[in-house]
């Protein structure tokens, strides 16, 4: 059995397929909340201003680790739905080379209909989180 994690592109396709199982958005939101609950515990000491993602209505913290060859991200939020969004973002972007992170567009946001179903503040927050994550990757490449 191949235990290597799928590429960012494959991860996005997998996410689209998972969300296609659910008939309506109330089920999809519930699935997002469930995904958020499965995030690994986030260290309290990392909930600092330095790691905070600005532009989110809810509190979000994002911590990078690793180097350009392989970057990892830990993140958390005080919002259940935003935690679910974080889980999706980490599936696509964490554990990858910085160059792949920078080059990968978050197509899953469109493909699962998130763009249409998130409030403007949540959409802005997701964009801010992705920008910060890609910023960390760009720094690692620099």
C-alpha cells in the first residue's frame, strides 16, 4: 500500500469528491465542523500575535515549520467552521515543498462551492490564511 501523501493536486481532487457525497450545504458544513474537530491539538504558547492571521473575523493562528524542501503548518481557530477550512487548507498545503505550495492555487475553494457558501468575512479570512501560508513558503524559498 502506498502511504506517500497525495500531491497537492490529488488532495484537492479528493476534497472535491468527498464534498460531492453531500447533498446539501447543511451536511457540508457539518462535515467541515467534523474535519475541524480532528485537527491536532494546537500549543497554547503558539497563540501569539506573531502567528495570528489578520483579516479573519474569528481568531486564527498559523505556525510554519520545516524548510523549503518540506514545509509543515499547524493552525487553529476559535470557530468550528473555520477550523474545518483550516483542515482542508492543511491537507492541500502542509508537508509539501515550498515551491509546490507557492505554485498551487486553492482550486478546492471553487470546486466544492465554498466560494459561494462562505460569508464575505469568512472568504476574506480564508484568503488571508492562504496568503500568509504562501508568504511563509515564499520566504523559505528566498
